[in-house]
């Protein structure tokens, strides 16, 4: 694809493909060809090339003639299943949409079907058309990308049909990262059909293989919760108008409006250029560095060959770079202990200078230094804060609510910045940083403990690859100036960060069927628990409530702190405790337990076990 210099690669002949398997029986088309549809190869010149499909998955396919392309065209006699408005609304996950896209997990029915997906895409098209005054010389155009999930191809097709149904042009990027999808809305390059008026990323981040979902972007950034609710409400109405004949006709018409472009080549070249610029326009500023990448079989495998190697870095020992939606090695999640152990071991085994790990769609990341020390969660926030505060002295660092007291001390006392804790949720943190800037309080970094990090200089996009580029910039500029040539340059920046001796997160579930709720909402019930806890703390001189807090109740005492809050989406009260020792952490846990036991719909078993251990 690179040889095509980003020009349009092909028209996707979806309709013709669907006609090829009409001689097969209905059961075969639906059950057997569904997997083969994922393997539809894009044209590259005059050749067909399999891309994004692990060899192990190809081996597991039925022994069919692989020279023929099949897809799961729905039989004309099948009725579109009934889906209620409430079913659509349940797909909302904050500022994302997520659902079950693949059958096979007991107790998890498929909720993100192809017709449902098509309706959601058509709804986004309607939403977009209302907000964008279309150029009369062309249709609005939307870019689509996906991570490595096995349901990606069929959902990409369904999204494409939904958009073309509404008269929009579609540009498919194939395997891509979430940050790249946003970037496509601000890139000015007509060879790549950019900028896109809107963009859709098909991903469910680190969730299990059977899940999938959507993130939406315009050049103003990611859509927020109200926008997602609006789109899902529209989708429910649109879905009700579908007929089987209508769905089939859309597939036949789609080929004229769908194109494929190698946009990731632009995105990666911009990352490379950023590091070269930081090092004084040196062609290979990372020459001599050994850096290993762990992509967890998600979409981040490009970083080793397309970013690090052009910069001169050695990447041998990098692992799980191949896209494989079954995630056979570990969950692609920088917060996961198994995942972090895997990249740490790779650094040590290869005697590397640095290790980098991404989540599935590359909007989160973490690092490991040459000694095997993890640079994630509070350490990653401290490291990014140090880099940003060097560039912007005194700026405000916005984080989520569960960051440590030691981090506050580090940012404010050592670095001379201001730490502003806000609600959990990467969009909440980013929007708060934007709000602060709008009222005159300078903020250049919004970052969650999960690894979502966004910078003002990068359009407030939570981009895991860009965060790692900021680390690479530090390595490259230090080497160019003769100040250092290893990851010690980075670890020195977090010297003095106070870290807790003990930390734990416990989840107290709310039983929505319990009589205590009396038909009320779990949110009201959870807020009642938090209010009662606040009153208890106010009467205990050993405890001190945080004077400024935006979520739940945060309390200091017994050599540590705890935060009890209500989950953003689920009937759960997460409890975070940090203290100098487990004994002190148990004391804090008992404060919460004594309150929670008075609310019989709260499952305190996890907390009971913790305080008794």
C-alpha cells in the first residue's frame, strides 16, 4: 500500500461479493460464511493481499476454496429481529457505544448485530448532516477504522452501508488506531480524501473478544455523552423503518460510495517527524536505543516498524505485534498485571533501554524502564507531568479522582504545578482541562490512571502513541545534547514521587433486585450510601474529608486515604484505598464497612474478605 503513496486503493465491491454465495443454503451462508467475511482481502494493485488476519485463524477456517470470497448475505425471507429503543440506549457506555458482537459466550446474547450497527451509522450520518453544512460540490465523507477484533470486518461493512444509505461517502482505513481516526478529520490532504467530515472507530478497547463498539469524532474532537444518546435514539427510529429488501438493496448500492485509503502511513509519518524535530532535525535520533513494543495483538503493532525503526531504534524482542482479535497472549491493557509482566519480562530478557505497551486501539499506553520498573498509573502521570511542566511551568495537571496524595505532593511541591483532581472517565478529565483553559486557568495535560492521556498541543486527543512520542522526544533530545542515552533520563524525572506502601481497589455491588431499593434507582441508593458515609466522617476527628472533591467522598486518615464513588455506568460502588501499610488500609476499610453494612442491597463480601485477611 505504501507504494501507492496514499492514493485511493480500490472501490470495495461488496455487492458483487455478496452475490457469489447465493447458491449456498441459508444455514451455511449465515453460520459458516460469517467468519470468512472477516477475511475479505483488499485489492493492492492487481493482487489480493490478506491483511490483519493471523495465520492461526486462517488455519481454523473450514476447508473451502479460498480463491472464492464469501460473505454472510442475509436470506431474503428472514425477518429483521425486533429491537426496542431501550435496547439501543443500553449500548451507551459513556461517550462510547459498546455491545456483544459475537455469539459464543454463555449468557451474553449478541446486541450489536449488523442491522443494529447499520442503524447506528445512519443515525450518526443524520447527526453529522445537521451539524455540517455540506459543500454542494461533494457529499459529506466519513472515515472508518477498526482494531483487531474478529467482528471488525462485518461491522465495518454494516457501518459503511448505514452511511451510504444516508448519501455519505465512506473511506475505509482497515486496521487503524483510535487516535488516527480523529486525526483524519484535521489532516489536509486530498490524496488521502482528508479531511474527513466525521470519523468512526470500531473498537471495544480491552474488553473480551466477543465485544465491540464505536467511537465517533469530528474535527472538534470526540463526541460526548449527550451526542451518543442522541445518536442511539435516532438509530432506534431508523431501525424501525428497515425492511429485508431495503437492507439488501443498500449492500448492492454501496460499492459506488466506498473507497479504501492507507491513512495510517500519514499518521505514523507525523509521529516520526515529531521526534526528529525534538532532536534538532536529526534523521535517526534514536540510533543505538533498544526499544521493545508489546501490542497485545491489538492495533498498535505498527509502532515498532513504522515509528521506532525509521528513527533508528533497535526493536528486536518486540512481541505480539500481529493483529489477532482472540488476544491469545494477554489482554491488551496497560493496567493489567499480566500484560505489564509480559512487557517487563521482554525488556529484561532483551536488555532493552525501554519497553512500550499499548491497549487494543492505541489510545492508552504505558512504559517500562531498563531496570524493569513500570511507568504506568501514577508513575506515568508523574512522568508526563514532569515533561509538560518543563515546557509549561506552573500549568495545571488534570487527573481522575483516584490518583494518590503522593502524586499531588510531587506535582505541586517538586514540579511547581497545580494538581486538579476530577471525575473518572477520560472524556470527563479532558473536558475539565478544556473548561479550565476557557476560564483562564492554563492546563496542558489531562490524564487518567488508566493510561488515557491528552495534551493541549495534540488537540486534546487521548493518544497512547503520542504519549510515548513525548517520552521518545525526551530520550532523543537528551542524547542529542549529550545529557544521557538511556531510560534513566526518564526515571530521573519521577525521582521523589512518594508511593503508597499498600493500594487496593474493591468493588461493592448494588443488588438492583433487593427489596431495599423499593423500585428506586441504584444511583439514588448508591448516593445515599455516600451521603451517610460523609456524615460519619464528619463526626470522626481521626478522619478528614477532602475540601474539594468532584466525585464520591474522599477521606484522609490512618496514614492514608480512601475514595468511595459510584461507577459511571454500573450498579457498583468502587472503593480505592491507599495507605502506608495494609494494617492502616484495613482501618480505612472498616470505616466504609461499618457504613455499608447498614445498606442491605450492598454486597460487601469483597470488603469483608479484605478486612478479615
